């Protein structure tokens, strides 16, 4: 990890993973739905927007206005993980795996 790049938080990891799952359909409401569906966790609407903005300002996501042809409709912003975002996600996932190593007997108890 570079000195300037702080580690990702749990929710940031979930948002990045949701963006990857959604590919070209990664706009804020779909990111929220994806996390709620896959993680079975309620997510505040504002939390999605704040986290997407933070990840974009860190250079881990990029966004663009999607083409909308509905008159009067606000354009949707779609998000993509950057190469830097993918590296940060890989580091975060690897750190969790390293911490988990050897704990399978404890974690798999009923």
C-alpha cells in the first residue's frame, strides 16, 4: 500500500464489488440494490452517494453521464472501477484472507 493510499473500509469494498458486478449498469440506485441483495444488508441512500463520491475522489472509481433520452429526466451517472480501484480492492481482499487464515475451525463452528 502506498503511503498516500489509505486502506479501504468494509462498505467501500462492498461498493466497489457492487460496481464490478453491475458493469455498465452501475449507477447509485442499482449499486444500493446490489449491496442489499447480495450482502442482505439495508443501505441508506445517502451512504451510497457519499461513498461513490469518496471513491471517485480517491481515484478508485470514475463516472460519466449516461445517455438518457427521456425529456426532463436527470442524466444518470454511471460508475466504473479504475485500475487503481481494482488494485486497492485486491489488496483489501488479500488482507482479509491473510487475517482469516487459520481461523476456519473457529469461523465454521455452528
